[in-house]
């Protein structure tokens, strides 16, 4: 198990992050953090750490999370 999964409860984002993720993925959900959390926890999620960020590839999208603060920075379609 990696640090991202172990600290999944710390996952959060900013108001700007919420709008950016909704726009980039063209999703309309009430809880963006929960939406991302569910995808990160999927069995087929590919989680890579590059430098200061985690990159989670799942369901034709990539979710970028800061490895120190567990802030969801952005997400975009592959």
C-alpha cells in the first residue's frame, strides 16, 4: 500500500480546484473530493509518484495530487 492510499482521508482540494476538475473532466457532481477518492481507491487505478506529486490514472482520466499536502491539484482526461 502506498502513502496516498494510507492517507486517503486527508484528500482535499480548493474551491478553484473543484471548478477546474469539474471543467476539465466535464462532470457535475456535488462532492468532487469524494468522486476522486472513489476513483483513487479502485483496484485498477494506476498510481505513480513523480517528484512532489502523485498521478492517478483511472477511467480515462489522470488525477494529480500533491504528495505532501494531499491536495488534489487538477484532473484531466487522458
